[in-house]
C-alpha cells in the first residue's frame, strides 16, 4: 500500500490513502484513452498561500477547487481534466457553490458548475453537493471524443454548452496555478505519472522501458532514446518550461499523422511532436505522439504535466516515445544522450 497523501491548500487539508480511492466502479474511464491506469498521488506540500486561501481565492473557494481535483483523481481522470474542471467552475460560479439566486439565476442553474436540474444533471439537492457536481462534470467530459487533445475552452464548452463558448480560456493559467497549489506536485504512483527529482526533472514516460539508445552502432544518427510503452500511455513534460514547437512533420518525409507510420527506408519523421525549452536553454523533444499534442507553441508547462500520449506516428514501427535532449538549440549538433543527462538531474531511465 502506498503511503498516505496530504493535499494542503490554504485552510483545506485532505488526508487519504490512494489505495482507498473509489476507482472500481469507474475503471472503464481509463480504457484506451491515455488516462493513467493507477490512482494519483501528489506531493505533500503546496506553495505558500495568502491568508487562509491561495492567491485571490479564499478558503472556501480553495476547498471547492480541492474537491474538484480530488474527485478527478478518484475517477482517474488525467491532470489536464482537473484543470479544465477547475477553470470551468471559475467561470461558472467563481468557485462558489451557488444556490438559488432568484432573478439572478440563469434559469435553474445551481452549484459550482451551474448545472441545471431541468436538463438532467440531477436534483437540486444533488447538484448542490460539490462531489456530485464534479463527478457529473467529469462523466460528461470523458464522453467528449478527443477531449484530451482539445483546447481547454473547447473541451469545457463541449460539456457546458454555454452561451459564451470562449469564456473559459481566460481562466486556464489561474486554474493551472491553483491545481498545482492544491496538489503540490504532479507526481503519481505505480507507473501512472512521474516523481519530480530535487532538480525539478521527471521521467517523461514512467513505466516505459528503454529500447534503442542514443547514437548506437547500428543507428549512429539516432539523436534520442526510444522509451517503449503501450499506445495511449501518458507523456509528461520532463521539466517546467515553455513549448517552443509543436507540429506533425508529415510533409517533408511523406508520413501522415492520422495513422501509424512505418520504419521503411525513409529518413527522419517525428510524427506528432513537441519541443519544450527549459531553464539553462535545455530543450527536450517528444516524438511519435498518437494524436495532436495537448499543448501548443507558447504554452507554459510544469514538470510532470501531461502533454500528449504515446503513439506510432512518423518514422516508427511500433508505439513508443522517442525522447531527445538538446543543449542550446533544436538541431542535431546539440543533441546529448538523454539517459546520461537525465541521470545528472536525478531521473533514471531504464
């Protein structure tokens, strides 16, 4: 059994064991979707909060956000889903569990997500229970095909069907900060996610095994390391940084990103891939993702934040993550052995 986990967020403190998470009835959430297959564990400390809350959020608002994140973890929804849910509640209710406001109500909307009894979300009493409301939001979210590759505002709108479809995007940065504050880290257990090293780095595909290595005798131009994992396995940012490139490089090499690639004799071909610049001008690359990545150019990411899922697009004969580390620029001349580099920052790839 894993050690108990504390989530500290302002005045809110939750103590539970991941082994007790109610995942049995919702095990199907993770099937084939890139959702972590094991309960989520987070770090034991949150960043310093202001007063009894965090930032501009008071203790009651932080407690509601904590409930949303906790329910997401119990349902084995990936971290990105937590951010979507918190951002949605920020827009709909300001993270307040709103009851009947009379003329100020939008029809019969209630609770954190302003769900409507008349539209089948539940009874008024049920919707006013934050745990129930969050569960309903996640149940609807995971039914949205491709939600993990959508922008936050598109995913939220697919659930909420708001009169203001673009209203959610502005809350994403603050939701990301609050989720990080609640969980302390994005660390998880049992191969579901990544433990953050003291240097701030993490395994981009926990549970994967090393396949082809860096510039081996039979592959002297192989600028990274292949991490063998099942299709749909979550891919995580190896450290905090900024996304500087995201694309499918299908054009130059004749590959496509709407289906698996192949080995053949054609050169290169990352399929769907992402480049992230970290402190010290270190750049990491994540190739062969199954679908369009969860991040885009200009996005700021945290260590352990999910950025995509393992696939086999591009020059690839089977699902895996091709992972590169570059020192200074994105070209081949700056590539360095990822296994050696990650060992230096406290992460073992094996």
